């Protein structure tokens, strides 16, 4: 793992392409297929995160736990535009099936808020990945559905940046 250098969340571990990751000791899975890497889609928009989950679920064969953390806590049904610490924290728990959790943010404050959540959680088995939101999500869910490790799922998400669309 590599440490991020952005204070105040310099304790957040960001996926490294060459390092293997293992679940935390004595970790108890929560939902999903036991032993699968879970995916958290962090977006400024609840609709965007939900729409991407809708696209990804069939690609994972229903095996990969996918949780969304979209929108802010503004009291509206969709949560308004923004990011929510509480939604990200709940999504990490919801996507946890025992093999780690990969967080895929859309941009800007979703990255910063996810870093804060991960710093506070202090989990070595939850990784924030710099990858394209849609293409990275597709690559991550396909890799996770094969039973790949957290490190391999993170690498697949990152590699999606280099795949041409045409």
C-alpha cells in the first residue's frame, strides 16, 4: 500500500498496483457472497451512483456486493448534490463481504470525503482507487466476480483508464 500525502487524511491507504492486500484479522463478513471484494460507488449524485450500480450488478453475476454513497444529507429523497460522510461509512459496511472493499469516487469532494471516512475507519482492507468511474467500475466488478483479491480488483479498475473506447 502507499500512503496518501494529503493532510489531514495522510493515514488513508490508497491501492498500489504491485502490493497484495489481505482482509483484516478476525474480520466478520457483512452481506454479499462470502469472500468477495465489495464495491462502493461514491458520487455527488445519488442517481448517478444508483445508475452505475444498475449497470454493474448484472456484470458481477449478482455475486459482488455493490453499495452506493451518492448525494448529501440535505433532507431530500435523492440527498441533493454533494457527498456524505455518513453515506460513505454505511456503504463500506454494506459492501463488506470479507475480502475487502474498493471505493470508487467520481471526483473532487467525493475523494476528500472518502479519504476522511477511511482515515477514521483505519481499515487496511478498504481501498480508495483513482480510476474512471464507469469504466473502472465495470473492470472492478468483473474482476471481483472472479474471486480476485482486493489488490487485483484495484489494479483492474486502474487499468480501465488506459483502454480506448474505439
